C-alpha cells in the first residue's frame, strides 16, 4: 500500500503552502491564562461534572493508539520513511460525570493558527475523497481504524467516556502558535468550552 499512501500525501501536500519545509515544533503554551491546567504534556479541564484531556501525539504514538483500539498495525496518516510528519494529531479523552448528556461534534473542534488559518479534523471520509481524486479506492483495512478517530458526532451519556484522535493537516511551516478549540453542548443547550494553546518554544527551551 506504499504507492497509494504516497499518492494521498502528494495530493494533500498540494493544498498547503510550505509543505516541503520542516514542520514547526509546537509545545503547550503554559504562559497563556485560562481555566486549563497542564499536566506534563497534557492539557486538562477538570471539574466534578466533566474532564477533558488533550495531548499532542507523534506518528509512533498515533499508530500505537490505533493498535490499542483496533488491534491493527496500520496507520493511514503515516508519513513515508524519512519524510517529516504531514499531520498534527491530538489524543482526546472526555469523561462525563455530570447529570446530563454532552454532545461532541468534530466540526466544533478546530485548530486556529497565528496566521489566521482554521483547520478542521480529517477523517476516513476525507481520505476516501482524496483516494477517489487519484482514481483509487480507500484500502478496506484503513476503514477498520474508524473507532480510533473522532470523525463523527457523538453523544456522551452520563457516566461514560470517549477517547480518540483528532487529526489535522500539518500547519504552515511559518506558524508560530496555534490553539485547539473543542466545544461541547449540554442537553440544556449551554456550551462547554476547551481551548488548548500551543507555541514554538523559544531558542534553548526544551522542544526546540
């Protein structure tokens, strides 16, 4: 499946400037004020009613998570050997300990950069469209990773947890900072907002 995978990456690369440049290193921006706390590399919003954890993962961690959820050793978002990462991936875990259900929709989980770019999560439906543009069919094995990816709207009932991957196209190489916003909706219509800031680390700081 190396050929089709390379084709997908080539098609994706045509839609984002500076794709050939090394992707920026982005780390949690702990200096930004807000209700979130940073636990290691994980942003956390924690209360008696709801817990949201978000952590950026690399290609190996993404593949491992897919394997844990599906038992498969494949990753349709993987880059060819020796190539830089083509996607930004975040592992999200949401626990609903409240008295009412929560609505999660990936359309309300966007990434905004300092360059005013707004990116939305990529799922298997997007990959399927890209394959079709190249005159190919999405490999059937790829469709089996669906449980690991947060692609569709879900209802998080009381006392339940969801966990999965939010996958975005790699940001522009000149990006200095970005923010992941997740908006959940309660049964009463009120929103739960989660905003996780990231930035390039200053020279000399870990992660640069």
